[in-house]
C-alpha cells in the first residue's frame, strides 16, 4: 500500500483515499425491502468511465443496469423493462450535488396480436408466446415477433422535472424511437444473437451536443463478480485465500443494460472536467391493480397494450444507484427505502453510516480468528469519524475527482456530503489489456473510484479499504488515520472471486452477449 506508482506524487494521497470510500460499495441487487417488490425498476449497477474502445477517445460511457439476477430461461415473458416507469441517468457537472443533465428513458411494449388459425374453421387464436418463429439478425426482422419493445431518450437540462426537455434523435433511422432487442430466448429463436443485438446499437444525436454518440438498451450477461452467497452468509469465506478460488456466484445470470456513450464535452460545464453521476427509476405515485384487466382485443384500451394497472400522480423515485453497494451493506435497514427515494443533495441525513460504519465492525467479528488466530483481536480501524471514507465517498478527492466548485474540504466546515460516482473526464483511459482490476488502489488512475469500469474488482478493494488500507499511507492530515489505527490495514483481503477487463468486450456497450435461455 505504501508503494503506489505511476500516478504523480501530488495526487497519490487523494487518489488512494478515493479508492477507500468508493470501493466499499460494489453492486446493488435486492438491496432494500421496498425494491424487492418491483424488480423491473431495481437498479443493480452503475458504471461511468472514459471510453477505452479504440478510436473513442474523448467519449464517456454511462451504463445503468436493471432487473437483477435474471435466469436466461425465464420465459415466456422474459425481462422487458416497465413501460409505465421512468428510467433516468443524472449528471451533476458544477459540483452543487444537483443534476444539471438528465437522460430519461421511456419504454413502449407493444403486443402485435400474433394469432394462428386453429380447427376446421380456421379460428384465429392468439399465441401464448412472445415469438412465433425465428428472429433476426436485423432489427426489422420482426415478422415472428409478438412483443415489440421500443424506447425514447429525452435530455432535460436543469431540474429533472422542471427543466428544459428535448427529444434525442435516432440518427440511424430518423425520428425519436429506438428499438430494443428481444431477450436471448435461445439459439433456435436467435441463430446469431450477437449480430442481432449489435444491430441495435444506435447512433444518437442529443440536442446541445456537437457530436453524436451511441445508445443501446438490451439484455447483457451479468458483469458484476462477487462471491454473493458466501458474502451474505456472514462473509463465509477465507479472506486471506486465493483471490480467484471461487467462480462468480452470479456468473450464470443476465441483466438489462441502459448504455449511453457521449462526448465528454456534452457532459461537462465550463473548465471543470469532473462530473458526478447516478441512475434512478421512478413510478407514478398511485398504481392501482385493475380487477378486470383488458387487452386491445375488445377495443377498450390503446392498441398493443394491456391495462393491468391504472397509474396516476407525479413520478416517485423508488430506486437510486451511484457508487454501488451503498444501500446493500452501508445504509441501515431502517433507512434503505428512504435512501432509494432520496437525492444526493440530501445525503447529510445518511452521513453516520459512512463516518461510523458498521461493516468494519462486522468484519472484525467474522475475520478476527481467521486473520490473527485470536477471536477477540481488534481489527477494525479505530479513528473516528472515518474521514478516509467520507472525503472521497461524499465530496470527491482533491487532485483526482473533486469538482472545482464542489463542496470539498475537511469535515466539519459546512461541507455538503453527497453520494455520487465521480469521474475526471480528462484522465486518460487505459486499454483493457493494461487495466488493473484494483483501479486507483493499484496505481491505475483511470479505474475505480475515478468513475467505475466493468472490470474493476471493487469487492476485494472494499474489504481491504474497510479494514484500513488507506491508513497504511500514514497521512493523517488527509485520511484522519495512520498505520497504528488499522491493525490489518495491509492485509490482502479478498472475496475469492476475481474480476478483470478480460471478462468484458473492449467496445461499446462493453458488457457481453447474454446467456441464452436454451443452450
């Protein structure tokens, strides 16, 4: 930990601090009691990084994943997104902890009423599946498709509800509609799913941007790597074992990605290259189940729809994700639903969970005997408040990703604490073959928590930093702690499931082709 190289001495302290706070949080699946009831709007991961695809220098990729733990065979309806929900990616580009840009995604799921003639009289009867034959490889090959999914993208400048809203344009086809690929039902339905999905990467023109970007919404192979079952079974693993001893517990799952790549100049403001980002999903405040749902077969509702619920009232945020795993392992269970409904500007109400975190204390109880041989050993860092976590996690880090006009500075001076994933858009991206999965902690300044790339192994970094890895840098002026405050600060703790860039594609949308429902 004392020998970080290749970043620049002036930024080393701040960079390492960023890893500490950010890497405590890795992903977000079924993290709050309320969101378990509405999985279609459950945000699972949020990535924001300087694009490292060849030829895309100067672009930023933002990926918001939804619908956790998808079993590929989960038919017949699979995992379409909620056409009555509002999915959003927010960007704060002036350091005031309030969104300046919001990219809104709305979905339309249209039933085509595919029917087959049955019996001697050829009675047309609707089929029970979302497909009546093979699909693809082109987006327009929809003759056998019974459910068509499309979406629109709207950019809002200013307040997400009261700001100026303009529709983005699909440069590839014209108009404002984009087609979403059907989930990977299986190899018979899709002889070449990769080609089919890639054909749904659209060129997008966003009002106010001088150059076009890319957008893709569709099913992807789950990219988060974690020894999930063992972690939540009281961290039932060997924290000093081989870092790649256990296969990814959720490696057989899929997820749905909302991916957007835009020029950095479209996301930044003025001379400040730092942006903050997070994703949210919202539902109408009132959602009433219809006791007599109807389809358009009786001409009672709009064509291609089913009115299984009646919606009304203003949008109400039910999911939120910036730096991941915050709600899963940091926020107390009493406040998990409140966190999902909150905005970064109001995060002071949750500060105690970072300044006096319970995770290190829990790890002390679970790991003491394994790490030291003494079940009563003191392992957790003992310098409070945990400035090493708070400065990076809640304000941004000087010299790395703190906004120029942000609320940085030492704790206790009126600093506004705000949880976001922060990215310095001028940090040079690192090619996939050269990325270090521990990101900034290992000297790779383009990695987590300076944004987050798909291959960054945030779980291993989390375990180490939670137990005081930053204190080993012996810079109390920055971190508020030293080596004496962290008895196991130099221990190479691991969840034994390894992540790295080789597990992903090196081009947009980076997350790989999903697993098929039949193989």
